[in-house]
C-alpha cells in the first residue's frame, strides 16, 4: 500500500461493514472523519507511551518475590 503526501486515507471494506459503521455513527451523531480522527489520535497517544510492566514479580523497593 502506498502512502501519499495528501491528507486523504483510502481503504476498502465490505459493503455490510460500511453500512453498519455509518448507521452506528449516525445514531451517535458522528461523522466518519470525526470518529476516525478521535480513534487515530487515541491510538497514536497510547502507542507512544511507555508500557507499564504490571506483570512484574518485583515487590516493594524492587525486591523480587521468591518462587514457592
């Protein structure tokens, strides 16, 4: 897929997915552009943050837990 220098993004989706997406957006009072920009900005912001290592075994002050 080529990436041009214009501000346009073009994708192909199944017609049923397109219909459902536009119907859902209409119910919420959003345009596809509004929704896409909100979701894209959120994705970019969360992708550039340092991930937290919540699965770490480190206890208080960095001491690791001992295996049983």
